[in-house]
C-alpha cells in the first residue's frame, strides 16, 4: 500500500484552495464587467440576431421550426434592452447622487480645516498679545492692540456654521476634539482679554508705588498656561485635519472601487 505523505497532502489542499480563490476572484471580475456593460452587451446581441435573421437562412429556418415570430423576437429583445437602459439610468442617477454627496463632504471638510487653521492662528495671536502686554509693563510703554484680537467678530466668525457642519457630517469623527478646541481657545482668549483689560484700566498706575493687581502680577503664570493651551490647540488642529483628510481619501477610494474599477 502506498504511503501518503501528510505534508504533500496538506500542500496540495492549500494549492487547491488558492486556485479556487483565484478562480472566484476572476469570476467576480467578469461578473462585474458584465454588470457594468450589460446595456452594450444586450445591444450587441440584438444586432447579431437581426443580422443573422437577415443574412442567415438557417437561422430563419430555426425560428420557423420553433414557431417563433421574428417580430416577437425583435420586440422581446428591444424590451429587454429598454429595461437594461432604465437600470443603467438608475445607476447613473445613483452615481451622480453619490458624487454630489462626496463633493459636498469634501467641500465641508475643506471649510472646517480652514476654520481650524484660523482658530489656531487666533490662539497664537492671543498668546503673543499677552507676551506683548508683559513686555509693555516691563518697558513702561503703551500697548496698542494693532491686531484687534479681542474683536467679537474675530472670535465668533463662522464658528457656528463650522460647528453645524461638524455635527451633520463629521460628528462621530471629530465632534469631541472640536468641543475641546473651542473650550481651549475660549480659555486662552479669556486670558488675553483679562490681561489687556487690566492693563488698559491701570496703565497710569502700573509704575506707581504700592500698585497691586492680581492679574498683571500673575502674568508670567498666565503666559505659561496660555503656551500649554496654544500647544494643545495646535495638536488638536493637526489631529482633526488628518482625520478629515483621511475621510476624503476613503470616500474617493470607495467611489473608485464601486464605479470605476
């Protein structure tokens, strides 16, 4: 009795499995191709049948023998073609809908990313303003807010709109990080506002004997806290930006896989 080599037997099973997997992939590829070109294939079949009927007596004899009316055959194939055409139109509408949705998501993501960078820049301006106030105190000179960093429009511009985009399109991805960022930029903005308000109100008294102001006296601690907030805002900006970009790439890949490949 011939002895069976277990290793060779297992290898043969694995090869057979790989071969079946390859065949399944090929079959799926051809099925996908047929589905994609179903309308054109049906039209080709229709033309072949019409050509055969006109130029082939054998084909006409077969139809006669099977008692099939040529007109019925033409009408039947035409009806099938119209059905396929309707299916293709439905697929086209679905494709356009998905394309518009993808473009809408990309547009909203771009707006959100733009606002993130604006807020990060605001954070840097707040921090720099606090440092400039400290410098003005040390050098006994008048500080002027040339950048108008405390403008309400600057703080709130487009934030509600961007927040609504995040809730509608990206809630499960960056909602928590967005809330954290808004909270942190509000804190650093408050630090800046407190420092500037106390400086402006007490400008003429700062260098007088016995002057005390808790906010201005603790401005070094305020700067340290604001530097930490600014760094955290930068990290959140990068994190959310990368998340949104990955969503755009993923959507593009899905569209390619579904409608192009």
